[in-house]
C-alpha cells in the first residue's frame, strides 16, 4: 500500500472541521507542534494548511508564519476569516509561497488550491537543494561576501545613529532602554524626545518583517513622525493620535513594496502635572506599574500603520504619580521570554517581579532571562523595551 503524502495542519482545534475532513481524505494530516521549530516541521511536510484563528489580525504572528514558509521548501494555504480586514489587506499585497482562502470556503475549492500548491513542491525542493549546494561551495573569504558584510555593518551603524545617544531627563521622569536587534539591523525603533521645558514625547515602533527592508521603514518612521505644529510665532504639541494619523498617511503614500506596515505606541507626558496622553497603532499594550496598586495595561484602538490611509486613532489620558513605572515593549519580548512548553509566568508577572529593582537592574535581568531562554540560538525577533520611571517630587 502506497503511503499518502503528508500535510502539516497548523490550524489547531478551532480550525474549520469540514475543511480538515476533506483534506484528511487526500493527505496524511499531521498536527503542528508548538514545541518544535516551525521551519523544520514545514520542511518535513512540504505542504501545510494554516488557520491563524485568534491571531488572524495580528500582523507579527502572520509575519512569523510567512517567514518560516519562506525559509522552508514548503507551500501553505492560509485560511482567513472574512472579517480579518487587516490580514486580508496585508497578505493581499504580499508575494510568497502561500495561497489565500476564506475559512468558510467550499472544501472542494480548498482541495483544488492545495492540489495547485502541491504541484509546486518538486521544483521548490530542487531549488532549495541547489541553494544549499551553492552555499557549501561559497568561499567565506570571497571579496563580494566581505563587501556585503561591510555594507551590513555600515547599515547597522547608520540605524544606530537614528537612535537617541542620550535619554533626556525632564523633571522627575527618567528613562531606560533595552534594544536587541535580531541581526545586523533591526525592525524595531524607539525615541525619547524633550518637546519643551515640561513635555517629553516617547515611542516604540515595530516594522512587520525583518532585515534591511524593515530597518529602512524604521528610519522612515523616525523622520516622518511629527510631534509639533508651528502656529505663527509659537508651536503646538500634537496629540499622539494626530501624530500617528499623519505618520500612517505618510507610510501609505509611499506605497512601499518590500516592507510597508508597522505598529507603534506614542506617548506625551506633561512632567509638571504628570498627565500622560498616549495612542496605539496595533502595538502591544504598554503596562503601567503603579506605586500603590496592581499593574494595568494601557489599551487604545487603532490598526497598524500603513494599511488603511484614512485610519483613525484615539488619544487616551491618565494621571501618573511619583513611584509609577511605565513599560513599552515590542512583541519580540514576549516570544523571547516564553517557555517552549507554553507554561510559566506571564510577561506582566515577570515584569512585576522586577518592580522593586532599579531601571538598569531591571533591563539587565530581562537581558539575562532572554539569554537563558534562547541560548546560542538567540531570540526569534527584535526586542525593544522602554522603561519610564517617575522619580522624586514633582
């Protein structure tokens, strides 16, 4: 009896059962494992069905899936719910070894698309083998490789030049940062800017993707984010939602082909009154650790930047107190600190355990935890953490 070809099922228990039954009639369906590298699983199976379920509108989770598909000799059918507008828009403008379909599609349509995808596998397998052989034959001392390495070093140095050399100290507020690129360059960027004598603006942004395209987008964000508006002989500090709306319009206008989406969280603090105003664009919610209360997340509506030109964002305000700590982070931190088994403390609990430590100690401990969990393999994504402490008397 001839064994049937394998198909990796990445949809989990909540996946569309009708489609799974149809697929199982033609392929040997193997459930994906969270404890094993996705690239290896894709390489073994070659063909996959991915149904992101609750992550369908999370651009970073989608990006991780597509990155794994790109690195493996595999093709995937991605099933999306009809209402996942962000995912449809993002993936509809992407090219890669994947095919899109609706979760409620007719099983016969899905089977036809999987047959088309399966027909590509022999050519993909040969291409990956040829690339692997070419890498083995390559000379690490080759002049072209040395030139490329030097260009990447220069790119990393240029991106570092876009980061603040010294974090401003305004009133009682002090900042600390952990910044760890995945490679030479990063898809993360942050900034802390003194806006006037009593106001400080700060943000974290995370381009969807990795490598040079993502790094170039971060540098565009740095230049395009407007914090003030000149009015006659004076100025007006823009509310965070206005800054994000203008930035979003600028990114959409560029119509970038390689990397055009990012998340961001931007805040403005009046250090005289300790009034914080912030807005969010698909970025992880900041966490506020109160001096005399439980930690709280800082939610705010708004899709990621670069998708919908007319997207609206919302500024929200709250009063801070002496002893409060605010933590902004890119979603790479959650992955870097996650246990392979999926068990263990939540990120908010881990950060809460460091509440009594000074900023520098907190950032050093986070670095140690990241290294302990990832070892020589390093984290799977760029990691950025911005810590803001309210110290002393106002």
